[in-house]
C-alpha cells in the first residue's frame, strides 16, 4: 500500500531509466498527518474528472465502483451505456409530436441558455404540440441489480425491497413544459399510488423534483426506478421542452430521511481538462449536483488531458476549479467540503512524464493548503510506471495506452482507489 503524498523523494531512479524529477519539493501529506480519515459508511462524494471517471462504461473505474465492498446507498444515472448497472429508456412514446434526443455536453442544449450538465449526456424532449397520450411513458431511469448485469455487478441489491427516493434534476427555462408527472417503478411495474405531478419553473435554472419509491408494491422487483409521463392536467405547446440532467436513486430511511453510506456523483466527460470544466459547465450545475448527492467530498481526478495553456497552467486552472466548487457550496448555504486530489496513473510513456509529475506536484500543494483535504496518488502506488508496465498480470491498457483495456483492469484500478481512500495504512499485497 502506498503512503499518500510524495514520501521524502527528491528523485526516483527506475531500472533502465534516468531520474524522475518532481516539479518542486512539497512536504509529505498523508491522511494520517492531519487526521483525515475517510469512511465508506459516510462518503457522499462528487467525482470531477474525465473519461476514466465519468464515462458510463464497464471499462472505466466509474462503473466498477458499483462493486466496492461498501454500504452503497445511491447512484447517479445519466444517459449512457445500459450494461453498466443502470438502464435509461427515453423515447417519444410512439407520438410523432414528441422528438427525443440525448444531448452531448460539447453539443449544448437546443434552446441555448446556460451549459447545465452533470456527466456526458443530458436528455431532451421537444414537443410539437399538445400530447394527448394518457398513461404513455416517455422516459424511465432504473437501476439493474439482476444476474443479467454481468459487466458491472453491484456488491449487493441495495435497492430491492428497500424504501427509495428518485431525485430528478430538470433544466428549466421560459420554454419548458408546464408540468411533468413521475411514477415509482419496481421490476417494470409502475406504482398505482406513488405518483406525483410537478409544476415546473419558467425561469432559467435547475429544479430538483422528487419521487418516493415505496416498498408497498412489487417489493422484490428488480430494476427499481422512476418513469416520466405527461400529466393530463397540462397542455404542451409547440416548441416546448423537457430537459433532464440526471437522476439520483437513493436508499432512504422509513420516514424518507437520508442515510449514511457511499453515494458518488460525477461531473465531466472524456477529453476534458480543468479548463473545460471551467468553460463548459454552468455554476448552477455544480450547486444542483451537490444538492442531489448531499455531497461532503469533492474528488478531483484530472491530468490525463493537458491544459490548453500547457504545463504552466495546471496550477492556476486547478486553483480556479477548486474555487468554483467552493463557491457552489456557498451559494446553497453549505460549508466547504473536503477535497480529495487524485493523481492519475501514468499514460502513454512507460514512466510518468514531466507533465504528470507537475500534476502531482500541484495536487500535493493543493492538498497541503487545507487540513481537511487529502491526496491520493496512483503514480506513487505504481512506482511512477504505467500500470501495465508496473504489473502486466493485473493491468492491460487500451491501444492508446490511456484507458483500461478490459474489465478486470478497470476493476483492479477501482479496487486500488478504494484501498487508497479508505485503507491507506495497508500495503498493496495485504
């Protein structure tokens, strides 16, 4: 097990290679140094990252966190790969006057306005007139715990037979529909009683609506989630929209109270640097995601995609991104979170490049700036080698030598992250 921080190394010499020089000396900082002790039973976290942590693929560590040996109590679902532990089925319900699109973050919403997104894709319905289709479901977001979910199995079916709530982030604007109806679902069956009509704001913003998913119907049903319907009490107009950023399905107590446990949300997309996070995401998106997750931690794993300004802009860009997240907490009246800075593993070259070493140096500095923050270091864990060079039996990268090349590698990278976060005193072979 690695000790978090850069442990007293002025340089590191690897067999057959020259010395690897860190950018500047920073005092070592481990979670033991300052009393930071992460607990998976109290870990509500937002991961700010790129393709390794936000793409909904079984070949990414985002998906493989589903299998962590932790008390998982919730999941953020956005549009994406259906083989990764959740199912998203959005459509026009057979109505020619409804046009459905998934909206990519770099594409932007068809009605303009702020760049409101969580991760990779949002959902957009455009209405060409009043829809008279009572009982027709236009969308659903569900979790899959069953045996058919083989790419990214959950550690346990924590949503089956348990009271849940679905929190839905709806993007509002002057042209959004007047209302949307939600219905609880278990095992493909909609609850006859657990349904709610939500009136939507006509102002630019993000509105979080909720639908309880009780256990009084189909209690053993898998595929728990929420369905979207157009209420008969509203009239859709030509050119109106329904836009959904994502849905959190969360286990709750008997009276709907939030529980302690692990719940991870995500923001970002593949190919993004810190600069893209600053330029392409609205401040409201950060605040809304904080509320959706009830986040206490921000985990930042960036560095595989170079900053547009080059190596010299790593520090100012990451500093600004931290500041924007701090502001997002302040806007909704919450105290500053703890930041976990994750130094990514080496890519492309066999050992850590000068750029990656600068990322490490900046993250060390950021973690040392506040006693509540901490550093997690993949570079150090793998002896500053690319993972497949460090251990070819455990890690295989793709042809670009960047992403996991298979599911076992993604699992191993995810498990190593779990160990570094929650068991930093254990060595890798324990």
